[in-house]
């Protein structure tokens, strides 16, 4: 007996050593970030550990559904890693205690389908829900609780989502590139599918499910028709098979002209019967391979993409045709409101409202219109889109961008929860005060049957998923807010930091502090006082001088309108009158340049260079002040980060520290570009508190041009 | 004392556990392939382990050079992992035994600069070389020896490279994409450099140095001028700092028109003094940041790239201008011979010879002309390029392609050593029999002072570097052959398999068998009997019918010349007479269709459909036979692979097994495309032994067209 026990121990020891050595043989000995917020680092508090072990005797499933299996597997993984205990599964219905019990509630129970409750019952930890997905979400909630070393005494955790469709949008192309991706190439390996299923797909699903994300659009909204072919549908189905096990539905972006280019029809007119028949058949073909297919996402008549207007039809005509094809199924049609015409005299700000508000009430109930948070395009700061609140009969979903297209790619730390929250908390006043964007989106304001929050993914195939280690927090924050938009940016940052980076309280405080200020710092050196779109080319380098484009609204000067008098886009009645798209209460906030918060000032007003602002500074001095302090604040971020050193993984520490150095250099670049360029209009000296840039405007332009070369 | 010892053990145990658990928390529990052939799996033979431990007392360096430091670190890593022993370094010159000693030989010793010897001396393992690089190569040779669990008794290993410049060419673009890359995006993260230095750069360097590769060209030959800017030079310098520690020099591809586009000069004419001055200054600027810079690689007047001919100058004029700029330095100019004009009446086969042979003797000694192995473009099988042997006064380097542009991307298993060896062993007969391409390339035939072997890299940022796990073998084989072209394909496959996949002899035999036959199998279903270039578009799907292109030689029909009479490109005197570029002895092998080996038949002859071949079959029957047996042989590969199951890592097993399924499906696709298309000319039935394709030609074309869509 003794010797057998010894040999078991010996084998365990050898196995342990061999994994240790394997890990050692690569250069990346530290935390490579792959595990995200699901690190399951061993519990260090012995009391808490003992408590957890009391419930490690078994997992009792309720049925054998595949999502339930995933929940069990995740618990097993978590317990093994957190408290080094293997838990086995049982389906026994006998009286047992000291384990974890999944309890599937009757469908008639009056709780949300996906909600869950975790409590102690009958000597077990019980996770109950009406759905397997709810059980899975409860499981992840329990594991989060344990990762944070919280006691199980008086355990009573409940959760239920405020929005029904919580999804990522991938702008991934069939060739593996990602439009606006800064974290390597696509996770989806189309040339290997369907036969080869990358193990990483499962870790992607785990990460999303842990946040409550229940949908994913795999391909770019500038969509390839390939995805409507049987060849690609079976590839998509292989991914959907993985997603399904984690309660995630798979969606596709569609190319509106596919009936012509792929189907060989003479037209893609949505009112043409042969076109309608083609889409019906196509959707049926998809459901044959993917019985729980989620639906279509459509970018139509936008930035050159084909759409119903090519045939004199409306967006509603196009969307309803697709909705008809989905009528036998659960799937939905998500139609993007991101449209604007190439009109030099128009204000792009107003375009989506003008096109979509007249269509309110004309969409099939299966259609959700997906609206970007702001009226233009994911700028570091935008006012909320005036569409929110103005389409009471049409479910409006919100689209946020996680990938840092306009936020410094993978080298600028920008915690985006501040952007998401700012928009969600904005009051539209459509039904009086308190009519926030969040209430529009969660359906409570207009009683939408279908509600949606979408995030344009920032994931790629780099080892840590997002490039910048801190960008993982943006994925996390989006997921958490899509589940519960009432969480605060700080609360989410606290959680994420504890799960992902460190259990050390002091280090966490410094990191959270850095995160919470990061967005304002970026705005200050990049687009202060309500400036926007100072780049064209690759959306990387400063180009406020850019004044030639294939469209008038594809220039930088279109947006900032700098001239000898002043700066900013007049959107009052004296200007484009875009403000009229908001309710009077909102207009009142932004109509008067003297009362407009400085953060939105140049979004709505053309302000004279010498005008005194509420700070007591002239516009020029205030601009310079913000650009300089923004760039200098990156040094503050560096100091904050350095204070956490030693209390988080060394590899992660170095990674972020190096990226902050890039950010510091580029922040100065941005500052210099703006100051020197605007100075040619303002014709004023740089305030004496600040050291003038070492570069000339011409030198900055030259250095920018390098990034525009092939 | 006892309790202190216990606590040390306890801490070690906790550390071990924590790494074990970390590894467990990700889905990829198996071998993810990241370690390549440097796995350093624990030695399992206790006798051998004991022997190794006898030499683990210390490492004695010779000096403190940084390459020497890398060698020490690698030994430490290896010993830790192989025999679980920490070795410390010493610089003591006292008499010590039981360690490993690096011995730097005087420069006057008559051995090759980079060569090494490993032997037992004074109770130590002694690694001696004239250079630090040699010590590093010896170190890797010792570690390989240990990975293979070979005894140290009578240790006497020597090595020295046959070629001086052994390098990878990366076709990586500044945006992170890779031209013809199938393993994710670029390893080089230009937006993060120079501040952030990805730890993976070091593992890349280690892998290359372990093979003796001593140079790397970081960017695509379709080069961006960005790399000539100070902004990018400092980024390149940050990578060069890592490479230098492993004896690897960094090179750049250059855009010939950079003086105009980047420098703002009115011309890029190589004879213009201002252009010459610009390049001189540019090279000086690079050396200021990278003191050991390797040199330039140039694709000029090729496929639309600018070059000296834009100004009526020759390739020699262009190359010599750049060589002049390098005259104060060690760097060299590598000028590619991959040129061909868009002439519908010309034979592309002949173009490089026609342009370059007249320039023999006109190049600066610092120039090496880099020639692709075959006359066209990295086809699954090509005859050797007729340039080899025909430029005795000009050092000719050889360029192989590791990335599988024409070899099925990342889902077809093709062991390329067979391709490399076939070319290197080819006899040019230029100085009589035995004048092999290898002897041209290694300089022994014409006394070249500078010799070069280049491989177009198949690396990307996917975790296992190359996509297909077996494609790692192609990187390995190229490196080994660039060091010693006399190694056989089998020898290399044996080595690689043992180091990378399994120590089990039987499993190795099956895998090596699969590898050695893989190239002929691919040729059989892809381009049998000397066919070539049946694809245009993305070089993925079969397109033998493709007959429209922006250039006449950018069609498939240009190459196979199928008509009602027969198939193949007549390159005899009756045809393009390309054969005349070879020596008479070579012509004799390929001139007569009845004597031409079948593998080269259609490269040189237009053969009637009904002609009886040496096999006794007509051309049509032989073609069908090869296409069918090629596609079916993938099933044999699957069986071979399955026989190794259980004797190699499960994750790697599954990965390859799934890719073989894709290969099987696509091999049938290829077979069907060829058979159905050629049947429209041959007008003969498919031989009765074979089951006719289930698809029609039209269906195959449609399925191919899907892959040509946006």
C-alpha cells in the first residue's frame, strides 16, 4: 500500500516537473496574458482555501446538455487551479452534500431566462437558472468570487442581463487580415476550416461566456460574399459548434449584392421575387448546418457597400426582405445605421438621423437597427447619436468600438469604459429627464422586444489577444456593461485588475487610477475640447492638415474647420443645425458656446482664437494647455505604472512599461502636430509656460508622411 | 538547518505547483509547438543522464562577449530542462574539471571562422572555435547531441559551414501582413518598436542560430521606402540588437526609387551623383544605428518594382551604386535575378539568363546575385535555373522558398528538403561532370569570395511559428542545408523528427517515411509530369483554365499550353529553345521527349495526348493515373500519421491529423480540376480503373471562384 502510494506521488511529481521544464524552455517565462481574467491563480488565503475545499466533493449536473458540460469543465479547471483539487461529476439524485449543484429551474419560474442565483443550500453550493446558459454564467460568477478569495458564508449572488443580444462584431476578412485590427491576424483560420478546429476557438468562447456575451459576428461588415457559399457555411458551422457549447450564437455579416455576384441573378433588388427567394433559400441552407444560427449583420449603402438604395429602395425594404427569410427561425437581422453621403455641403453628423428617423415603424419586428454611440465614427469623445430616442418603434442597438482605431492602436493605454458609460448615461430627454441612452438601448424606454449591445472586437491572434495588455480591460468592460450597464467604470476596472493583474491592493489602486484617467489624457493630447478626426490615411499619425480626399468628408479640415478666425464646427442654427436633432433640453446644454461644457465645445461651435473660455484662458491658450498637459500626463501614467512594479508579473510589467514609452513619444508628436498646425491660423505664440516643440511643422509632416508610404 | 532546508524545498514545490497550474488554466494543455526543435525534454535514460550531470559543475566562458553570454544562457536553459540541473558560469582560469569550457582559438588557427569542435579535454567538455558565433553553434550542437541522448564518451563533434551568408528573407510588410505568409501576421511589430521589444524576437534568433543561420532580411522585397527613414532605422536597430546576440546580422530590402519618394530628389538614376550621394549618406546613417548591419536585398525592375532600367541603366549599374555606398563597411548588396518582361512571344523561362549573363564580370565584388532555384517561380518541381554555372565571375546565391506559396499554404504537408536537394545536386556540367549547383553556390566551382543561401521564411506569429506543424521541418531543413548541403533529406528529417516530435523509433520511421514521400505526392495531384503554375489569383485553388490576365505570362494557359493535339511547353529548338541555355550534356537529358525523365517531360515538350510514354501508358492515361494516385496517396499519409498516434503529443497529433483531412479534400479538388479541364482537350474517357469525379468542370470552377471573391 505504502509503495503504491509512493509511486503515485512519484509519477505526480515527475509530471509536475516535466510541465515545469517545458514552460521553462521558452523565452516567455512570465505571464503571457493568454489566460486573460480567467487566470485561476492559486488561492493564497488558507482559511478561504479551506472553505472552498469543503464544497469540492462533486459537481452535480442537471441533465447532460453541452453548455452544462462546459460549466462543469470550467469548474473542474477552476478548482484544480485555484485550490488544487480535482472534482468529479455526478448525475446522482441522492442526498449529497459538500459539492456544487447545478439546478435547472422550470421554465415557468418568474426569473429572466439567462439569470442565475448562487447560494448555499443543503450543504452544497447551488447554482440555479432557468437555462443552461444561466448555469454557465453562474459558474463563472462563482469562479470570479473564488478568484477574489471571497468567503462563501452567506453566499447569495444573483445576476441577470439587462440586454438580450450581447455580442462582439469582428471586422475579420477571409484572408486573415482584420480591418482596424492591431493585435495580429484573425482568430478564424478559414483555410484550415472546417476540418481543423483551432483549440483557441474554445478559449475565445470561454472568455466571452465568462462575461455573459452570447453572440459573435465572425466576419467584417465590409463583407465578402464567400460566407454565403456552402464552402464557407460549413466552415462557419465548425466554429458555431464550439460557440454553442458556451451559449454563444454565431452571426454573419452579409454582402448585400450576393444574389448577383454569388447567386448569378441579374439583380439584388430587395423587392425582386427571385432575390427574395434566393435569400430565403440561403438562410434555410445556413440553418441546415447551424440550427441555432444567430442572424445577419448588414452594412448597406455605406462607404461604397451595395444596398437597397442601388435599386431605389429603402433601408427598411432591404432589412425586411432579410427578416422575411428568417421568419421560420429564431435569427434576427441587424441593420447598421452608419450611413453618410459624399455631400460637401451636408453635415455628416446629421446623415444617419435624416435617413433613418423617417423609417421608424417601417421595419419588420425581427430587425434591430445598430447605431454607433456617436454621430460620426468612434472618436475619442463624441456626443451621443441623436438617433437614440428618436426611433421609438424600432429597436435600436448600440455599437461601441473596442479596437483602438482612433485610440492609438496597440500602444496607447485608453480604458474605454469611460467612453461607453459617458454615452449610456447621456440623457436624451425624449420622455423627459432620465431618458438615458441606456434606457433606450435596454428597451425600458420604448418597450423594445429585442435589445442589443455590440462591441467591435479588439481581439487578434497575438498571444495576449489584444496587443496592449491593458486593452484586455476594454473587452472585459464591454462584456460587463452589456450584461449590466449600471456598473461603474471604476467598479469594472477594480474587478478586472484584481482578476488579471494583481491581488495587491496598493498596486491595484495605482493601476485603476491610471486606467480611469487614461481616456481624458488621450483626449487632451489627441482631440481636446471637442476636436475630431484629425487623421485620414491609416488613422495612426496626426494629419490635421489633410485637406484632399476622394470625398469632401474624408479630409481632416472638414471636421475641425480651422481658419484665421477660429476653430470648430458650428452645428447651431447658424451653422449646420445638427443640434436640432436633439430634444430642446439637450440643445440647451450645447447651444450656447458660453455654457457648452468645454469637452464638447468644438463639436458644436466655431470659436474665435482669442475668445475667453470658462477657465479664464483664451481658446488658443486653453488648447495649448490641454495638448501639453495631455502629453505630459503620460509621464504620470508611467509613474503610476512603476509604482505597481514588483506586485505584478514581470513580463506584463515590462510589456506595458515599454508601450507607455511609445505612447509618451507619440503623445508629443500629436501635441506638436496640433500646436504647430493650428498656430498657422491662430498666429499666436505658444504660451510661455510651455517649451516650444523641437520640430518644425514641416518636420512633423515629413515624419507623418513616412507612415503613409506603401 | 533542517527546517531551513524544508522551507526551501517547500518554496520550490509551491513554485512548481504554481507553474503547473498556470499551464493547466489554458485550453492548450499539450505541446503548442512554440519550442520548435529546441524542446529540451527531460532525458529519460538514467545512464546518459548521469553522464551529462558529470559535466554540469560550471560553464567557463572565454571573455564576456554577448554571443558568448547567449551560448552560456542556452546551456543553462538546456541543462535545467534536460537534466534538471542549474549550472553557474565562471570566468576563473584555474584548473577545474567537470564542467563545460568555451575556448576561443587564436584568429591564426587554420579552421573556418565559424567552425567549432566539441571534445573532452581536461575532464571538461570543451567547445572551441575562432569566433563567438562558432562557440554558439557548438553549444547548440552539444545540446542537440544531448536531446538525442547520445553518450559523451569519445566526444568529437566538428562542424563548419560551407556557405558564408545563410539567411532568411522575410516578405513582411510594415502593416504586419506577410506576402505569401500562411502562419498569421508578421513577427515584427513595427508600431511597437523601438521601445517595445517583443520577447519572441529572442526565440526567433535562438531557433535560427541553432541551425547556423546568420542573417535575416526583415522586410518584403516589394519594399517600402519607410525602412530608409530614421524612424524605421531605429526600429530595425532594436531588432538588430537582439539578433546580434545570436550572431545574426540584420539586412533590409530596399525600394529602388527611395531617393525620389523619400529623399525628394528629382531622380533615382543610379548614375546621378546626387542619387549616389543620397545612398551613401543613407548607408552611413544606418551604420550609425546598426554597426554590424548586413546589407541590402534588392528586387528591381521586376513585377512593376522600380529599378535602374527606368533610367536606361543596367542591373549592374544599380547594384554597383549601392555597393559603392557600402564600401566603408562590411555590408553587401544582394541583387535578385528574378526578372521577366511582359512579352507574349517570349519564354519567361529564359528571361533571367538573357538579362544577367551579359552582365557577368560587371558587378562590384560586394554584390551577390540571388537566383531562385528554378527558372520560373518556386513551382513544386522545376529544373535548375540555367543561370547557375553561367556567371563564373559573379557570386550567385541561391533563393529557396520555405513558405508554401505554391505548395498548399498551411494545410498540405510537403517536406521541402527534397526540392532543395534536387536542385543542389543537379549537374550543370559547366566544368564537366560533377559541376553541381551546390558547387556553384558554395563557391568551390568558380572561387566566389562570397557565397549565399537564402530561404523565403515560412514564419509568422501563430503560436507554432509555421502554421502546419510539419512545416517547421522546412525551416529546419533549409537551415541545416545552408550549413551543410551534403546532408541528405532523410538525415535531416530523422534529426528534426527526433528533436521535435518523438523519441519513439517506430513512430519516427513512419513520420519520416511520410515526410520523404510528401513532395512527390503533392506533385502528383498538383503538377504531375512537369506541369507548372496552374493557379493565378491567390495561388490557392486550381485554375488551369485561367486565360486572362493583366500580362500574357500571368495566365495559366501560358504555362501548360494544352490544346487539341497535346500538352506541355516546347522548349526545344523547335520551340522557345530555352534548353539552349544549358550545357549540351544537360540538353541531352531533356532534349528528346523519349528520353526526358517523366518528371520533367512537360517542362520541355508538347506531347500528344495519345503518345505512349516509357511507362507504357499514353500521356492522357499517365496523367490521370498520377492525379488519381496522388490524391489517394494522401490517405496513405493519413495512415502513416495515425501509426504514430500515442507516441507524440496529442495536441500535435490532432493538429496534423486535421490538416491531413483538409489536404485529402483539396487533393481531390485538384485532381478533379485537372482531369475535367484537360479532358476538354484530350477528349478521352477517364481510364476505367478510376472513378470519374463527382463534380462537373463547371462545379469545380464555381467552387474555385468563391476563393477569388473579395
